[in-house]
């Protein structure tokens, strides 16, 4: 079949990892075409006026700290800044509130955080300072590993350097730490249950309730990186990074085609040769087809005849989504007035996840198909950091419910009848608002508008969010490191020649760090 147009590389999906790969390739002289099914680039990084005019809400991702500290930004940062990339730093990063009216939070200044800890538990203050000091030594090795293909010579060099600098005992301790649960890690360092819960809440972001092996890494990195480097969100909205990336790609000669859903990855002589669009056009790829999608999409609808390797195809199709999430976006007359302390209104995130048992119970209920009676909430307060996202004096609230079932058997609290998300999402949103209102009375009366995205809505918004899983796949140990997305395919090369995959379903996983796109771009074009 004759091609309508040809490129060196064709990218399926305009999420930030696909854009990162396209930018790197275009900068190295490749002719690149990006094909996006929807009318808007960005994948899970989008900002819209979802409730009322002038109120800008980040639809899914809000935290851009990983992008701000990424190797991709270190290389391409000046060009992206030229295209408008701008961050809003948070002086106060994250906190948790508790039923007894207390709270604990991590601020950018270590002495501020230490002072809060000193009022709670002097032992925990000393342990926190010691952990932060260790993080300074650990971070180059951990981030070096996260910034390397898995497995690869570069990753081996990181491990070798870490062993040379720190010795065998440190290396073995670090390997054991990578398999440690959040509870075991937190219990070994801290005494106060509120401090432990505040850190453990980050594990729920990556499908790690307190007792799952491997859960300690993300809470450690998030808490220590926030303390050492701070947290940033996008100035004006998370889409600042997407607008900068698409502008820079256009400057480099790359092309982005919106409303161009891909129907099939074409094959010729055992290699990926291009794509066929839903409108019938055939786009040739001389050197690479890059799929910025989940394995289920690539090895389901996009490769209807398979890759030619049935065993590999089955392994990749078996990639497991994480639990679902709900997004609740509120336009507010004012920020929540947290009863635990007025200072909480300054934080980028406030978690409602007050203990190990609370998190474990919510997780187990969701995994069993039940609506959690008391859900884990991540309450984002972006206008506390960046007032430009709302009209003067007004605010937006970004609320994420972690975790929820895709298929609902019933309600663990026994109050919500029904199994279809379209019918029950507003009722569950009421439970979420009630829970926030119990910690910040009067919130309900300040709501000017709201938008609710159920797990089904999130998947309809972005098919890569299977069942509302905003991680593009669980990050538990069987699907992480060299097992992401499947053993033998963690280096982005798929079982079909010239076919590659990037995105959150590939190493190093979810988040806004552009890691897989950048690593794949370097793999193909060097640099």
C-alpha cells in the first residue's frame, strides 16, 4: 500500500513522553511526525476551564517537580523556556490532617519542617535530619538508576560506582530497601504514627498500600526530594510544559497532527513500517514507529495480527492496570479553612489518609470492587501557590480519590446504590466533599462549580488510563524496573523490529519526568 507521506519516525500519541522522544529525535535531524487521536496534545497533562470561565484546572497531573528536575529539562531547558515554560515553586509542599485535629507537613525549608517535628517527637526530628543527610549521598545513585535504561551498561555503571563509593554493606542495604514495604521502612525510622502516615500517603500514589513490598522507595524520594529541592507546579497550569514542548518541536521542524487516531501499526518484512490512520491515510516510518500508549492498546487494537511473537504478545497484553481514581475539580470562593491549622492553606497538597489501617482498608475495599467507605484523598491547592489560575480572590481545588474500583460491586458504607459509574459518580463526589468538609467546615458553601471525572470518564478522556488508572499500570515489583512493561521488553524495543514503546507503562514509570521518552530518544539518535 502506497504511503501518503513518510517520516524518519512516527510517534503515536502526543503525551509528554512521546513529545520528549520527538523533540530529541528532531533535534538530531530526524523528520518526525506525531499523531494524536484527540484534538489536544498532552496526554494526562492538560489544563482546562472545567467549571467556570477563568478557573483553570489541571485535569489529571498537577505536580511538575519531576519534569523540573529531569535530565530532559537539563538538556532542553533553555529552548523550552524560550517557548514559555514557567514553574511556580511551593514553599510548603505536602501535609496530612488527622481526626484529632492535628497535622504534620513538609515545607521547603528544613528548619521549618524540623521545628514541626520537634513539637511532635524529638526522636523523629533527629531521624528526619539524619535521613535528609543520607539522602544527599543516596540521591545521585538512585536518580542515576532512574535515569538509565533497565537493564543496561549505564545502569551497571551506576551500581558499580555506588558500590565503589559506599561499600558492600550499603549496596546490600539499598537493594533490600528497594524491596521494603512502606510500613517497615517508616516503623524503622519514626515513632509518631502521624509522621509515618504523612510519608506513607505517597505510596498510595503508585499503587503501594503500607504492606506491599517495594512501597518504601517513592515515599522516601518524594519526602526527601521535597525537603531538599522543593516542589513546583506549572505557572498558569500544568499545560505550560506541553505548550513549551509543542512549540519547541515545531521550531525543530517536527509535526503534530491532532484529531488523527491511529487504526493500525503497519508491517513489512517483519518490521514496523508505519501507521494507518482511521481516515485511511498511510504514514510511512523509515526508521521507527514509537507508540506512546499502554501495552494493551498496542498489542490489542493497533497490532490486530500480532507482532509475530505470540508468547511476547501475550506477556505484554497481560500488563496489569493499577486501581482506578476519581478526579473532583472545584471552583471555590475561598480556600478550605482547615481546622487543624490555618497554615495548611499554604500547602500544595493536603492528604486525608490518617493511618496505615485507614489506607489499607480503603485499598482492600477498592481492590475487592467496593466503593471505599472512607477514601484516601489527595487535596491539591494550586491557587495557594499560583493565584493566576483563578479570578482575583477565587480558587480552584484539585481532588484525587485514591483508590477506586473500575467495576463496582457495591458500597462498603452501604449508602450508595448502583454499579454504573455514570449513575453513582455524583453521589460518591458528595462523600468526598463531606470528608473534606469534616476537616475544613464550610467548604461546601464556598463551591461555585464542580466537575467530576469517574474512572470511566478518565479512560474516555485518555484510553491509556485503563479503568481510570492514572499510572498506566501498577508499579508493584512484578511490573517495575526490568519487568516494566514485561521481562525482556524494558528497553523500549518491542518484539517487532523498528517498533518501540514509551510512556508511563515503560521504565521508569509514571510521573511527569519525561524519562522514557528521553531515554528512547537517546537510544535511537544518541546524544
